[in-house]
């Protein structure tokens, strides 16, 4: 199954469109079902050094950051969208294109939750070139690219009332996902310089933890 990118319907909708709101509700449920928020919350305390602040790219409406705050994990957000109304007052929000964000040097820990699959191989290479200059830790949860996941989602989605936007976007997101060593390779994470752990869960999530070697 070749990695292919297609436009997601959500990207064509204004943030307050009913279909966009329904999709974000679906994404919250999906993240809960596959355990992404719990995984970030569980893995990060083992990786962070004192005083380090994380940056979530593609932070959306801030659900992951709010979840991490409960565990005392300080995280700032970066997204094209404006700062969410309920964003924590003591955390920074950067409204910018993550491909051209000039502030990565301020963040030793980069978090990506269901966002990197939206970028081409070339764009991922450019992002990795920025991160490898200053980041110490990169943690990502992305779709695993496999047809079985597409079939599974089509079967399960009606059970929680997924919208037509979610059905479409999940299908194309999985097709743009990752397998094997693709993501660290596309980001340019050389095994001699990074300790890399990969895992694909039975629910179809590709998890990457990369820590710069001392």
C-alpha cells in the first residue's frame, strides 16, 4: 500500500461549520478510543528533563494539552487556528504555519498527534531538518497505513455517529500514514544520533519516540 496524500474535507471548512464541529467531536472520541492522550501522558514523564516545555504542533482546539496539564506536563501550542477560548492562561499559543514556524529552537520536546501524515515526504524532510538542530525529543502518534484499518473504521464509525467528513478524512489519513521506519527516515533521524522506538497498536496507531543520543 503506497503512501498517498489527498485533501481532507476538514481543511475546506471554516472552523465554526457544523460539519467541522461534528468532525472535531469525532476526533475527540477517536483519540479516546485509540488511547493517544493517555499514551502521551504516560510516556512523557519518563522523557522530560526538569523545566522542559513541550510544543504540540497542530494543536487544534487544545484537548491534548489540557489532558497533559492534568499530569503537570507543560505544553505550548502551534496551529494555523487562533488561540482556543479555553486555552490555559499560563501557556503560549503560536498562530503560524508549522512548516515556517521560527521558534522551534525554544522547544526541546516536539509532540505531534495525528498531524504529520498530512505532509508530503519533502515537507517532512524539511521539518525534520529544523527539529534535528535543536530538539532533544520527538514524540508522535499517527495513522498506521494499512487497509485493515480503513475497513475497521468504516465498520465502527456508524456506531459512534461519525460524520461524512470523518469517514472521508479517516480513509485518506490512513492512506497517508506510516509503516516500518518510514517516519523517522522521512524526518531524517539518523539511528546513529537518535534512539528510536516504533510501535503499531492493534487499533492502527503508529507511535514514534525519538530521543537524541547523548
